[in-house]
């Protein structure tokens, strides 16, 4: 008899261009992934192969600062957070915008009007 290690099931929902990263069978950017027990968020992202489908040959490690990752409704920054069976992970990649270059003017709007 072959002994198998315990596994967990995690629901993952991704948005925008990350939908193309999911394997066949993913419906509307959502998939249930079976993972070994004690898997963390980083290992989940590695398993899904996000690096292979990022635009411009970018790497996941370089993109995460501008992404929002939610674990069970709580935004997290620590990719070493351990996952548990039944967890829900949402990944919102940065898609556009920003004003950190000289070519893009920034306007900040508050109750008093526009600030530059």
C-alpha cells in the first residue's frame, strides 16, 4: 500500500491577464488547487507558473509590490503565509496607471480641489 502525504484544497481567483496563467478547466479566473500540506502562498504562485505568463518577461518577485493578494478576505504581503484547506486566495495584478515618470502628470484631488 502506497502512503500518500496529506493535501489541502485551496480556491484561487485571479484577475486581468493572470487568467491566462491558469490551467485548462479554470472557469472565469477561478480554480481549486490541490497542494501538499504546509504549502505557502509563494509555493502556490510557483505551482501556478505566474512567471511564465507575465508580460515583457518580468518576474513575479518584481511584480508583487504592485499587486494585491487577499487570503480569506484579508490583504497580505507575506508570501510565506501557510495555506490551509478551504482557504480562498484572490490575486489582483497591477494593470495600468501610476504617475511615477516624468511623462505622466499627477493630479491629486481632495475635498478642497486639485493639488499638483
